[in-house]
């Protein structure tokens, strides 16, 4: 046999047909990908909400308050500059967050804390508890932006630092009256509890979505495995029926004495039955190229019977259904059963066409061609040509899409 066959089969793509539980493997992988996509979509929705809240709050509440109270601020330029720095930081974080790109979280968090200190110092005592001191209600949302997807302990640490900076400012401005301290506590709770709730809620929702999607994927994979096992059982049953029918008649005739083992025609029928049995068994093998594997099985059987045979392959056969492969392989197999002296088996394959040709010396006596081929499912068609000229016999099967 030619070494071209081994080279061709090692380069062939895996067949898309399988009869065992391995069919469920790509289904399970696809289901896991779907579960990850569900979790990602849920997380992306939460990200959009956080970005929208942070930027809208900063622009719709913080900016008008700064502009309205700029005359009463201790250093309005510092407050405005801090507003612009936080706006730019939020825009950068929002764009990268929505694109799923990594963020330099802690450098951005440090920058926000610097702005926090500067604005508290620049707002002045008169604007300490007003909307013009916009860091009270806005900065917590930007902490959520830069730390999204990380552990909640980091967010709590930043919010604690923010609360400490505010407490230092309150004490530094001498706002130590019980009413001022109560207002400070109310501001801290009111402006920081909601960002923490959104941060934790987004993470919990994404986790729950991932777990539920994973459970659905596992159930889907189990159902696919059951279906694959049932298909494998049916295929094994059908193949057993074919195998039994292939050899039953000739074995019954031999057992009853109605067939003479020395008769060349009986020998040919036995060889043909053995070749079909070998081919049917090869159908269930998990190999990269089932068609070449089945042809090689028939050629190996002929070689073991003493027939020199040359198997040559050109091109890569596409994945083909079992019925199409049977129509391509059966006629050459039948012709090989009666071959003498030598044989040449050639496979020429492409994406849209596969041609299997067998050339053998012409036999003495009446010509008995292989059974006629017929069309496959849908638009697939297998054609048969059989010719002999007294010197050689040529058998060809041709599939085209």
C-alpha cells in the first residue's frame, strides 16, 4: 500500500459524525460558553447603570451647584479643577469598563482621594455641607467605577478613607456641634450606602446569573449525552442487523452443503462478505477520515488474501454521511472480492466531489458488475461506472454535492 494514504489521513480534519456519547462534548462546551455569555451580559448591564449614575450625578447635580455657589467657595478654581479631573477620570473609567478593558484601579483611586482632600479644603466652612461641596455625593460612585469587578473590601477601604477625610474637614472647620456631627453621620450614610449596595448587588446578580446558566448548561449537556447514547444504541443495532445479513446467507448455504467451498464463486462471495463485515466494523471507528479508513480496511483484507494492491489518495475527503460512504465503498469492495493478480485503488477528493476508482485485471468468464448505486439524501448523489475491455476492469464511484 502507498504511504500517501497515511500522509493524507494524518492531515484530514476530524469527522463531524459520531455515534457515541462524545457528541455531547461540543454541546457541553457551547453551553458553558453560553453560561459565561449570560453572566457577561448581566454584568455589562450593571456596568452601564453605574457609569450612567456616576456621570449623570456629576454633571446634573455637582456642576450646577458649583456654578451657583462659586462666589461663596474658598477656592472656586480648585473646586472646578477637581470637578474636571474627576469628570475626565470617570469618562476614562466608563469607556474602558464598557469595553471590558483593564483599568489602573489603584492609581485612579489615589487620584480621586487627592481630589477629595483638595475639594474639602477649597470648599470652605460655609459650603461644607452644601451641594457645592460635590465630593460628598459624587465621589463614592467614581470609586465604584474604578474598582468594578474587584473585591468589595477595596471599595469599603476607599469609602472609609473618604469618610475620614470628611471628618478631618468637619473637625478642622470647627463644626463640632451635635447637629453638625449628626449631619456628618447622615451624609456619610446617605451618600455611601447606595454605591455599596449597587456594587455588591451587581456582583451578586452576575454570580447568580452565571450559576443558573451553568445549571442549565449542565442539564442541557446531560440531555445531549442521553440523546447521543440512544443514537449510538440505535446505530449499533442497525449495524448488527447489517452484519448479520451480510454473512447469513453464504454461511447458511455452506452449513447446509448447498455451497461448495472449492467453488470460485462461493469463495468470491465469502471474500465479499468478509470485506463488507470489515467495512461495517470500520464504520464505528473514531478516526480522522472515515472514508479512507473504510477503504483501507477493505484493501488490508484483500492484501491478507494475497492480492497485491496499491492505494493512492489525492486531496482531502470532506466529512460524509454514513450512507454516502457506503455507496462509495461498497462497489469497489465487491470488485476487490473477485480481483486476481493485482489491484489499484485511487481516491481523488475535494470539498465538492469525491471519486473512488478501482482497476483490476479482467476476469475470465461472465462479467458480474457491482450492484448499482443510487442517490443519497437531499442533493447528495453517488454515481457508479463499471467497464471492462477484456484486459482490465474499471469500477468508479463518484459523489458530488
